[in-house]
C-alpha cells in the first residue's frame, strides 16, 4: 500500500476510462456505492462536450446505471445551475460523479461556477472517470498524441490529490493512450517532481484516508522509473 497526501476528501476514485453504455467498470462503481452508504444520493456533473442544455441521452444512461446499482436518488448539476443551486446539490449528495470528455472544458466549468472550491471541501465519495480523474489531481498528465496533444506535459487540476494520473493507459486507440507511452511518461516523471500513476481503462486507483488501493494493473512513474503498483 502506498501512502500519499490528499486534501479533505474521504474517498476518491480515479477511473482510467469506462464505456458507460457497456458498464465495463460496474464492479468499481458497486464498491463506490457501498462506500457511500449503500443507497446514496448521487450527483452527476454534465458530460464535457461543447453542447449545452439538459443532461439528455447521457443523463438517461447515467440515471439507469446508478439506479440499477442501488442509488437512492440521482441528481444532475446542470450547466445553467447557479452556485447556490450547485451548492445545495453538493451538500445533499453522498457521491459525486465527474465525467469523461474534454478535461480543459471540465476544469473551466468547475472553476467558472465555483464548484472547484465545493469539491475541495467535500468529505464523502467522488468518482472521476477519465477527464474527471485528471481534473481531481494537482497536476494532471497529458501525453503526446492523446487527444491530439503535441507534447507530453502536466497541467493544473483542482488539487484534491498531490499526484498526477495518466488515463486510458495502453488503450487500443492511440488518440486515447498517446504515443510512445512509457518513454514519454518516464521522461516527464524525470523532468517534473510529480508521481504519475498510469491507469488503464476498466481500472481504478482508490484513495482512502492516506492509502492508495489499486484495482487492476496500475503503474507508477517516478524519477524516470516505472514500477507496478501492488
């Protein structure tokens, strides 16, 4: 078990990527549901695309998913919600879900709405899937070729965890995983003073009261070296 430093949050789930239609990370979600009272009020944030409006088809999929997993109630943080409305929804929830998509757009929405401050004070369970997982970190990792990125670098997240993560690690789709992955991550970890956890799809890194738990094969890149997490 690896010790690290995370601020104010009881439990964080970092998912490397999930197909929500296929529900291919269902067991990880079942664990998160159990950790948040077994019948939680779930608050789901909007899918990170440029389209506005209500939750739509994405909302229907997510509502059915969490209902089948045993959620007591499912709420959505809509794009047009005021800070007061978001605050009330956050305070009433037992579990928060941050979606995948465009990390920069997700972070912009969280910061512009003031939700980033609410998440730093939250003390229950947060699931971050893909972009959502990246956003939770102090420094999230962008790999060359991942989402058309031109270079491998770190960027600022909202700072709930003092480590970095790389999602979609070794995905079969290069636009998800990036180019020359291990070489790029070793080089970055040597260049910057950040521990980088590489998380494949259908795998998760779970933070719990100072400890990290690993679901699936997750790797740590630190000071130019790669080690498998246990």
